[in-house]
């Protein structure tokens, strides 16, 4: 493969104007979301000086995410997903401005802020699965992987640039401006979504309600490639997610310097951006299952290496490698899931993917903290990395369909319940 072929494939942006508008809106909104996330954490810490309260931000995010994603899967395939995405985005705009009001008017608004965090997470859990279904409708099968890679590139850029920009804005004007910027940036997402075609129920959608939730779970479980892709992602995040251990790693190995802690966090994002820029390397390959398993193995091995090393340059390089592997694995997982799911079930399966991709890291952070409390941060990283490798090996052995999976060029036919 040539160097040009290895670079991110921008043909979806060049050839499909509707996707281009949607991507630009999502990119702007993603950057604003990072500003808001930073502002929430800083506000709660600044007003409480209590690490437990800061930890509750994760709980108030994960719990509504899981609950509302499951509730949303009961009807997401039975309504106009475009309208659902518009309504939830409007809700997130209002929530952002309410957060700004709390930041301006309340000296003791930590609990109010946490409640608004839960509202925002619930809205995201309802809207994000609907938004995930748009890309397969806007792009042909041979452009799907490239479109997902571009989407993940915007996410990684937001993660890399957002916290740094939020720190500058907060230092100069306080958290209020970050919340306002988050709300304003979501208007760009509204513009991108407004240009999408309406999406109503299709043949094979079935009945709404608890039956729809169960059918979505049953569909994902009975399709080997989807089932294995979800399990591989959970093996990487639940068993080896390292972020919660970074403050302890920094204290144990590097003296607790805040500058070093920032480098540890940024290293993962740097690797992710680099991998996104070279995503053509994997999006042009026909077997994303092999890429998913290989990148998961690199993720686990790199994090185990972080646990063993005490040299900062080596640790940063390994974290960047892990971030790159994570990016390629996420793109490969999305390609497998989206190309294997018919339109009639796409919203429900996207809700499950949202739970796996978003709640898995939070659960992994809890696991890492518990293991680290009983051992050391280094040992917890080694145990997590090796557990991830073992889990991926078991998945590869038990579900060989994942390795053999190839990308269909045409959209899958509707599933029958």
C-alpha cells in the first residue's frame, strides 16, 4: 500500500455532500462537548474539593446512559430517527445553558450540576444511537469504513484539542463560557441533522416496546460477528481500561507532577489522532474482524508494558500506541456492526453499541481502581493487559466468524423477527 493509500480516506466528504454537512456539524458539536465535560469536572472539583464528588460525575453519566439507551431501543426503530436526533440535540442545548446558569448564579451548585449531567447523559443515550444509524444510509458499503474513520477522527481531535482549549477559557473567563460554547456548538449539529432524510419504520421492524428491546438484544446475540465484536470491545475496556489509574501511575512512578499527568492523558489522544490520519490502512481492508482482534491485542500488550516500565518516554510511547490501536479497533467494530445490521434493527443495535462503547470504559475504570487499590497501579495495568489478551484469544477461538468476516458492498437485507 502506498503512503497516499494509508492516509485517511476523505472520499465520503468529497463525494457525499449530505454526509459532509453531518460530519462538520458533528465535529463542531464534539469539540463543544469536550469543553462542557471539562467544565463539569472542574466546576465540581472547584466547588467541593472532594474527589468522591468528582467520581460521582462518572456515575451520574454511566447510569442514565445505560438505562436510557435500553429504554430508547424500545422505540428508536419505530420513529423518525432524524426527528429524535433533532429533539435530543435541542434538549442538550437547553441543558448546556442551564449548566451555564448554575455556574453563574450558584456558589454551591455541585449537586445541581450532577443532576444536569444525568439529564445530558440521558439525552445522549437517546440521541446517539439514532445518529449512529445515519452514516450507513448516507454512504455505500465500500465507503462505510472510511466514513466511520472520519467520524472517529473528529472525536479524537476534539479529545486532543478540547481539554486544552477548555483550560485556557476556564482560566480566563471561568467555566460558564465553556458551557455556553457547548450549547452554541450544538447548533452546528442541528444544521447537519436537519439536512438528513427522514427515517421511519421499515418492513421487519416489528412492534415497539419491550418486545423491540428484546429483539434487538436477540439479533445482536445471534449474529456471530456482531456478538464477537461487542465482546472484543468489552474485553479491551472492562478488563484493561487504564485512565482511572493515570493519577496513581503518575504518583508511583513520576512523583505526581500535574504536567506529567496531562502528558499521560494526551498521549492516548495523540496516538488516536495519528491512527485516524492513517485510517486508510485499515478502512480499505476487507476483513475488519482481523483488524479488531489484532488492534485489541496491541492495546492489551501496550498497557501491560506501561505497567512494567518506569521510563516516561517509554510509557508515553506505549500509551500513544494503545491509543492508535483503540482508534482502529473502534472503527473496525463500527464497520462490522453497521454493515451486518439491517435498517429495521439498526437503531436498536446502535443503542447496544453505544452502551458497549460508552459504559464499558466507565466500568473498566471502576475495575482498574479496585485492582489498583489492592495491588499497585503498575500491577493493575499488567493484570488488565494480560486479561485483555486472554479474553481476545478466547473470543477468536470460540467465534471464528469474526476473523472471516468480510465487508458486504451492498446494504444488508431487512431481518425477519
